[in-house]
C-alpha cells in the first residue's frame, strides 16, 4: 500500500535557498504521520535532502517544544525593542 497524502505545503528560505516541504500522510493501519523534508543545493546538479518522520505521539511533543521556543524568541524580540 502506498501512503496517502492528506496535506502538503512548502516554503523557501530566500537567504539560504533551502526549501522545506511538509507533508501529512496516512500510512499502514490508517496511522497518520508528518514528513518534513529540507532540500538544499550542494552543487550545480546535486541536492541534499534531509527528512524527519513524526508520528502522532511524537508530533504533539514536538509541537509543545516548538511553541515554547517560538514564545521565547518573541519575548526576546520584544525585550530588544
């Protein structure tokens, strides 16, 4: 069975040229997961790809940690203004 894509988005970091892809998929036994891929050019004809697969239980944990990091960054920005 091929995993079913439920949602897909991407964005490019203009400064670094890196492209990030985020895909929500459903795998075996209807298990949802998220695949995050970073693609960056390493030569004229070669790209390096790094992937992270996050299943539901890990995704919620990562979300909490990322939200805390984002909150800290915003607080630091407000302190410097």
